[in-house]
C-alpha cells in the first residue's frame, strides 16, 4: 500500500462526490470526514506527511487552513 491512512472528504460544492460515496469507491479502511478542514486537521494529527488529492475545488477549500498552519506561503 502507498498510504497508511485514508480520509475521505468532499469539496464544498454541490457537484462534489459525497465523502461517503468516495470512501465506498476507495474501499478498505477509509475514515469519512465530510468537512475538508476537519479532514486535514485529523490527517495532520496522525501523520508527518500528508497528501491532499482531489479537485481544485478541494485544494481551494483547504488552502486557507494550510496557510494558518504555516504549511503554505
């Protein structure tokens, strides 16, 4: 496996696939956290390295949160 933990979340747009559907599609041990900021916070609590994968809508939604954590300039 490439990952040790997977958190499924959804971008805050009506076109986004719901986090529960994404988790079912991924399969295996996936934790669903619907709120993107909460998903990022949980991921950062549990790992030294975090990869955020998804659309630009998801990246835009978590960008400010990452800036507040001094992860992005």
